[in-house]
């Protein structure tokens, strides 16, 4: 009887948006994660399986598999069968459904999937529940005493902490792209355009400038019309275009700004070493200023790199 309540959130937001979208299934039909297959592509079906040690850690995987074995055993025990079935329905199957769905959409290039392993963070708590069952099974066969109370938890704790530090170096250092974005932001702060309206493509650039993304008078993410980038942009506005987000998510090729009489190029930032980003582009940051009416076509003679 409680299972239908799992759909309460979906039903609530569907009804909430129905008057606006005139569609009771707007949550599905207005899904924003569509139409990006031409940008992100696709990959192997076992993409997340092969990366499971990096996602969950080898230790957690071992306890999770042991927990599954424990669940199978409990299915054949009359006193524990109901509890095991509930855990399978509400813990194991949701995890497998989530994991399989993300594997499928990346394999088929659907749903705007880029195959990012971070999406699995949503079901790590479910794996922990089953892993704790595995831990309990192993602890059950260790006699009570200091080994069970202190040594086993200590070993497991160390085994859980060390692998992530192997894959993810701490403290996290900024990569060359973020360093370049910081340099571009520092240049803007000292430039005559510091107080002008700024259009940006990389969110980190906006963050480095310390701008409020909700202040439409100061900044805006992307130009309004990538087919006509100068449309409805005030004269003097600064446009930050980078080779990662500009031509991909932004759908704005560099030539459309370079050859546009509405804009003048004022600054270029390129990394010391060539960095190839999504779409095969060589990474660089270009800063353009929107020309006043009737002053188009002028591009600064001096381009800094």
C-alpha cells in the first residue's frame, strides 16, 4: 500500500506545472537532457562497470557483493525472507535500475549523457546499505572481542579511505584551463570593460569575476541568439567565448563572432601547451566587445596571447 506514494513527487510537480505547460506529462516532454548526442556522442555499454572501482571503491564493491550473497541466503530462511525481499525491492533493484539506465543512455547516446561517473553519486547510499549487510556477514564469523570490535572496523576504515586518495589527489589543484580562465577574469577586472555587461560561456569565468549570475543587468550566460549573436546585446558588452562551451553547448562557432561586424576582438588567451577539448577544438579563450551601432567591422590590431 505504501508503494504508490513513491510516485507522489512526480504527480505533485506534474500537476504544479500543468497550468503553465498545458501538458500533464510536461516533466517527461520538457526534459532538458535531450538533443545533446551530437555533442557528447556515446560509449561502451560497460562504461560504468569498468569504472566501478573508481566510482565505489574496491572495498565497497567487495562488501556489496557479499551483501548480495547474504540476501540470497536470507531468501531461503523463512524468518528473514520478508526482510530480504523488502531490501531487494527498495534497495537493490532501484540501484540496479539506475545503474543500468545510465549505462544504456550512454551506450545509445540518449538523454544528454556524457558518461560522467559523478552521476553514480545518487545511488552510492543504496550500495552502502547492502554493503553493511556484507560487513555484518563477515563480522558474524569473527569471535566477539577486540578483533571484532576494533581491528575489523579499523582495517575496513583504512581500506575505504586509501583508494579514493589514489584516484583523486587532495588537495585538488586547478588545471591549466581553470588557470587560464582565472587569468582572463583578472584581465577583465583591470580592463575598461570591468563594469560592462558580461556574457560568459564558462561558469568558472563568471565565478572568478565574482558576478551574481542572477543579476541580469551585470551578466548573462550565453548570448540570446547563437545564429545572430549581436541581437539584443547592448553596445560595450563583453562576450567571453571559449573553445569548450562556446561551439558545443553554446552552439556558437568562433567564426560567427570573428567575422561579425557587431563585435571586435579585444583579447585572446591560449594555454602554453595545446589542449584539445570536446569536439576536437584547441582550447582558447576569446574576449569580444559589442560595437556601437554603425561602428562594426573594426577588430583591434593588437591581439595578446
